[in-house]
């Protein structure tokens, strides 16, 4: 017998994200030995995909559109500012921010296919002068130009990323994290997204203090 419990769409996304995070960790751990045992896995130019798995800190599960809207509202964006989306997926956050708030956008995405796809969406939207995608690892990227950083990773990924945020980000930079807090940081604001069927997701708003020692 199958037990059916009503799970909201947003709860399903979180569950899906957590499941994929586990699968990703498993893949990253096994990728090296798997490629040695099964050289055919590396055929057809697949080597970069294994490297992408190794360095990936979160799977591709996009933020829902209503959450993107709320994240951008609480980010308090001003025209001309620069938003960095770390792990920019399909680029929807950057496109929405550039269209609605007239900001510049930089997305950093480790997946070559997503980086390509999002760059194409940006081009179709005519935003290529203001929004760019860096195909790379946000752990190896200078973030110092950001006024706002958006994240939809996982708590452990946020913890790994935190020293880089502290190293690069200037005082007053806002960091908006969907669904997962940044361990060791105190949010200046939290906001619940409109839940579907009653469940709500938290958006954490942080701001780099003037006194942060570098
Ligand atoms: C949960 S998705 C979020 C996508 C988008 N920011 C959104 O909210 O819709 C996380 C993204 O981070 C990317 N990613 C994971 N680790 C990364 C890394 N080290 N550097 C760059 N991108 C990474 C994944 O490929 C995935 O597209």
C-alpha cells in the first residue's frame, strides 16, 4: 500500500533538492573510480562533466518564479548595481533582475550546458550588454564587484562558501539565500515566500557589516 501525504510544491522542491544533493555527493565521490573502471563513460567528450560533478556544490533545481520575485524585492536593488547569482542555473534570477530593476548581472555556473543555455536566454532577452555568464566555479571567482549576491545552494555549500563571501564582499553588500541559511551569520531579515498548500520557504537576507575584518 502506498501512503500518500499531501506535500506542497515548494516542499517537493526542497525534498528533491536534498535528494539530488545526496546523489551529487555520491557521484562526486564515485566519479573518479567509476571513470577508471568504466573508461567508456568518458567517451564523447564527457570528461568535463565529471569535473563539473566533482566541484559542484548544489544540483540544478531552479528557484520558483514567485521566490525569485520575493528575493529580488528583499534585495533592495538599485539601478546600476551588480547582482551576482552564484550557481546561476538557467539564468532566470539574472534576467528578472536586469529587466525589472535595471541592474547588471553576473552569473557563475559550473555546468557547461546550463552556462550555454542561460547565455542564450540572456541574448534572446537582449540583455547581453548588462548580464554575463561565467562558466566556472564560484569558489574560484572574485566576487568583489557584487552589490548583491543571490544563493540557492544548501546549508553545507553555504558554509563552504562563507569564507569567500567574507574575503571578497564589500561592506553593505547584501546576500540573499533562498531556503538555506548561512551558518555562523545572523540574518538581518527573513521572509517567507508564498507557500503552495500552506508550506512556506524562508528567504534569508544578510548584509556585510562595515566592521568585517578582511
Ligand atoms: C539549486 S541551483 C540554483 C539555480 C539558480 N540560482 C536559481 O535559484 O534558480 C544550483 C546551481 O549551482 C550550480 N553550481 C553548483 N556548484 C557550483 C560551483 N562550485 N560553481 C558554480 N556553479 C555551481 C549548479 O550547477 C546549479 O545550476
